[in-house]
C-alpha cells in the first residue's frame, strides 16, 4: 500500500487569480474599512479637508485655461470643460496607480502578521481614487452648467467609462506593485513615465493638434482611448463610436487580466520581500 503523502504547496495552486478574487469578496468589509481609513487619513490634517479635492482641479483648470487660451490660442469651445474633464481623468489614473505602489511598499509588517488578500492594497487605491473622482465630477458638471453646455442622454454611458478606467487602473496598479516589490526604484521611475504619458495623451491639448504622421503612435497609448470614452459624453454630447469603445474595452480588460495574473503569480513572495 502506498503510504506517501501529497505535499501541499500553496504557490503551486492553479487559478490563483480566481482565488484572489474570491478572497477579496470574502474580505469586502476590510476593503471598505481600508478605503474609509485612507480617505480620513488623507484629509484629517488638511485645513480645507475634502474641499481640496474640489478646488485642486478647478485651480489647475483656471491656470491652464488662461495659459492656453491667451498664449497658445486654442480654439476649443468650452475649453475649461475640456481641460477639467481631462484633469479629472488623469488625476484618477495617476493617483490610483501611484497609491497602489506606495501602499504595497508600506504593507510588509501587516502581511507578515495576518492574512489579507494581497490585492487589497491595489483595490483600496482604486476605491479611494473612485471616491475622489466622483467628488471631482461635482465641479466638472458645475462648470458645464455655468457655461451653458448642453447635457445630453449620452451622459448615461459615463458610469461604464468609469468602470473601464477602474479596471485599467487596477490592472496597471497590480503590475506596478509587483515591479515595486522587486525594484525599489520603481516609484521614482514611474513618476517619469507619468510625465511622459501626460503629454502623450490629449489631456490639455486637442487631439487635432497631433501630427497626422504620428497619430498611429499616439493611438497605441491606451489612455488616448480611455480619455475619449470618458470625455466625449459630456464635452461633445455624443457616445463615441464602436471602434473607440472596442479599443478602450480591450485595453482595460487585457490590462486587468494581465495585471491580476502577474500579481498573483508572485503573491507568495511579497511578505518576505517587502
């Protein structure tokens, strides 16, 4: 009779990505508490508190509108809405992914003491980013109404646009977290990458300014398509075409899946590497 015992190795389990999702569902209360704590920590020592989330994009919008309207002579109707919608989009993507890396770098002591789903830090970062995003939509819609922009039924697709943004940010955040665990310089390197992406994405300038011969290069940037599906329903009052949606959906879903697979494939090493 064979009396050998099978050795169980958690690192060899299949479908680690699905297991991680199940753990997140089981620990959804913990995610909620982490997001709440993150928001409280961010604003508890601020004089303006949560109002700063509203004022920051407004101040940036004012500066950019003055600079680009007077010096660069952009002929974009309702330019304040154009630039503010781009800044709201950008602040969510950059803030969520940056926070995902930073929280993971500070989580070593917690991971060594108790069990928590490793992806809870990336989910918390995106959840916090979503709260800030929804708050930032208040001044965005306020400016649109003040400028007498026509709001159409196309706004009903914006929640789906935001869902794609969240999936993309979560997938990218998990990729960056994994890289940051192995490469300590990843956080400053990512700051440089963000600076490049900011100017490689039509956030503050119209996409019509992109030279035709370079258009294909800009369209390789997934943020190029994601910002269009977020901005067009409000600024243009239309639902983007199926081609734009297809690329945006593909970019978000693929980034989310790849990020999840990369993150969970190394998750058993994080506790002793951080």
